C-alpha cells in the first residue's frame, strides 16, 4: 500500500530510528526513507540537519548524503509562519537549546500544505509531521501545535504503518 502523503520529519524521529535501527544493520529501513525522499514525499527543515550534526556521526553521514533533497532551506514565508507560531505558542522555542527545529518543522508543514493546495495536482496530499513527541494535555509540544493548525502528527513507526511497510 502506497499513499500520497507528504511527511515532515523531526530530529527526534531520525535519532530514535537510528538508535533502534542502526543504518549498517537495517539498510532496508533507510533505503525506504530514501525512496520517500526521492519521491519528494519526505522533507525536513534545515534546522533539523543542524541538530543532527551535533548528535550522531552515522546519522549525520546519512543526512549529509541525502541533504540536498531532504532538508529544505528557510523561506520568507516560513519566517513569517514561525513568527506567527511563536506569538501564539512562545514556549515551543526552547531558550536553553542551541537550535530550535520545532517551530520550523511546523512552519514547513504549513508552507507545503498551502503550496500544494494552490497547485494543480488532482489528488489531495495530506501533510503529516513525524515526531516522537507525544501530546500531553495542553502542554505546548509539536503535536499540540500541529493540531491547532489542522496538521496530523504521528511517530515514525506509524509512518511505516501508514505506508504499509514491513521489515
């Protein structure tokens, strides 16, 4: 089963996936991700690449290999969206962190959703944020803010299930 979904993946999902499915031991998992990237159905903001750079050498090597296709540069539209998000949900940005990919992840999802709605594509495409963060009541986290913008948030294994992948 293949879908027409477009996924925007968070640092947490890539880090946890690599931890539980090392690239050298589970190459099929990573090839499947690369096929989504090649099909222009898996994206991430540049800020996620910056976070990966500081966390894990193997994951950083993989991310560098797919960098140009996976990681999207900041656009003026995203800057405006991040400003709007942080006005409403300032605690989404963490002052103590060197990088803050969370609002950029959501901004990219919003931008892709808006761009695709105005395109001439015949099939509707669902934008889904992939993160290991969980909604916890009214605590401002990625799933909470995604919900406010009518964007679905799932974890990486739910993405696999949605795509019908089995390993």
